C-alpha cells in the first residue's frame, strides 16, 4: 500500500441523527482505533446509526458504534461494538462538558470519514432531542422540498 492515496472516499453518515435531534454545534474528532478496525472502516463496513458519546473520567468516548470484524483479521480481530476514545483539544472538550451538564443535551456522531492522511475522523454534534411534533414538521419540510424538486 505504501504512501499512495486511495481514490475512494469513505463517508458513513448517521441519517437518523438529523431526524431525531436538533444539531447545534459540530466538532471533528479523531478516533483511537486498532489495525483491524481502520481496515474495516476503509472497506466501508461501519455503522454509526445507534452511536452516542459520553464523558468518562474527563475523556470523550463513542459507544455503540459498530465496526464489522475484518475478514482477514484472524485472532487479532476487534470487538464490533467496543467503546472507542475520541480525540479533541481541551477547549472543545470543555465546551462540550459545560453544555452536556444542561438538561436535554447529548452528543451524537453524524459522519465517519477518512481524511487525506488516511486517519479516521468522526464528526460529532451537540444535539437536543426533538419531540414528536418536531419530527412531523421535519417530515413535512422534507416532503415539500421533494415536491419542489419534482416540479422543476
């Protein structure tokens, strides 16, 4: 493989996040991964739909992020749903921690991607949960946009 960059762009989205939450501010975090995990992500075999983030001992962790086992991983393979540490600078961590202490806020992953250097990055957003009537409004707006696109 060496130093050549692959043409395939990996971008695994969390489509449920926009529907279930009001996304307020976004951050890009690095992820601490094992060798077999990064190979599975590069193959596009990851899912962040049910993932969420929380602070444990002052560090940010992503929970419930599914990274499929690597086919050629043998006994070195990872657990698919293990907790993974996220890397942010102290200022960003402090901002998130202050907001998380307020009622109704959570941190949800929105996009898992590979940067130009080959590192996996996770876009996370500070979010507030939507009520049922907010979700209905989102569906209405989406249908309206779709109708306008078809008319053009």
